[in-house]
C-alpha cells in the first residue's frame, strides 16, 4: 500500500487561476525536478508552490523516513480561497470594487514503486 504525504497552503494571496498555471507545470514530476523547474519560473505563484512542495518533502523525510529521491508529485491543485473586497472611488460618486482573490494550494506526494 502506498503512503500519501500531503501539505496545504491556505489563503495564499494570489488568485487560483494564476496559481493553476504554475501548478500544472509540475504535476507528475519528481520532487527535486519540480523544485528545480520552479526556481526559473517568473511568476508570483512559483515561490509559495515551491515552498509547499519543499514542506511536503520534509514531512515525508521526517515523519515517514522516505528518501527525497523516491518522491513524486501525485496530486497538486489550487482551489479558490476567500475573496477580500476592496474599494476604489470613481468619478461622479461611483464605487469601483477591487476583488483581492486568494487560493488554497494542496500537494500530495507518493513514493515511486521500485
């Protein structure tokens, strides 16, 4: 039976649509290859995603004794988080809403079968 190692990042201050662009790059890759890929991605979502993958990798090593070389990203997804409604005042006394979107990112790692 395979062990699922997961980590969650909640209320990340980036929209889920933008986070999914980065998440789709690393889905199914080895953990170390995914971290190397994310170093060179020029997107605001790359930093929290790489921190989350590194956290899940540390969980696997500390709690389950699994080597980081054997891990791959089994599932990774970004869901919609709470939206903070901000305001900007416009001409003629009008109100222009700004929606500050956030997301919840989840990663699930598994060990490669030999």
